[in-house]
C-alpha cells in the first residue's frame, strides 16, 4: 500500500491486509464503525493487560469494570461476585451458594425442598398451610391436618398431636 504508516481515505483492495500493526492508538472516527470477522475460525483480541470495551473490562478469565475487575470469574466452578440491586426477577436454575447474608424484602417462594444448615430465626409468624395427609414421614416434621385442624409433629416414627 502506498502509505504504510496510515490507512487514509482511500480503500485498499480486498485481501491487501492480512495483519494490522500499530505502536500507538488506532482511531476509527466515522459515526458508525465496525470490526468484522468473516473467517472460518475465531477472532482473538489479546492484551498484555486488559481489553476494555466501553465500560466493560476483560482480563484473563475475568469480566468486570474499572472499579471491580472480577465481577464475573470464568473458571472452574464459575463464580459471580455481585454487589448490585435488582429491580426485576432473578431465576437460579441450578444450585446457588450465598457466602454472606441473603436479605430478602417481600414475599419469597420456594418451590420444592429447601435445606437450611444451621439455626432458622423467624421474627414474625410462621404460617403452615393445612394439608389432608402428612407430606412426609421424617422425624421432626410438623404439619397442620386440614381434617381436624390439629398440629402434629413426627417423633420416633409416629405423628404426635401438639395442641389440645
């Protein structure tokens, strides 16, 4: 190409460039710009530091921003570290572990079993929906019978009425 130091207003013939090298900043100044890759294999952008796209920062297996460079860690066991407020629903379709305190405001619905390893503190009312038959036969289970409206607890393999 006529001027190897710059790519100016003229257009190079298709296939004229196989490598673009620069020791400084490459500026694309038109209103709409794109870098298009149409090869049969992948496009790799690498850096000795990080690659920034708008306010998103990519470094190694981490995705973050200028103040927190590892919000998402893509590695073995995929970890997401988030300090954010969500104004919409959050769905977890597999296991999730909370390493600190999980604060929930409003009504929470658990579909299926929930396991708590440790004390459960209830600062208000525990509501048990009455059922016609006990949902399980595990010692320590508690339920309200919808036929006789009594509270039962499973103790030593038998249901024991707890109220009068």
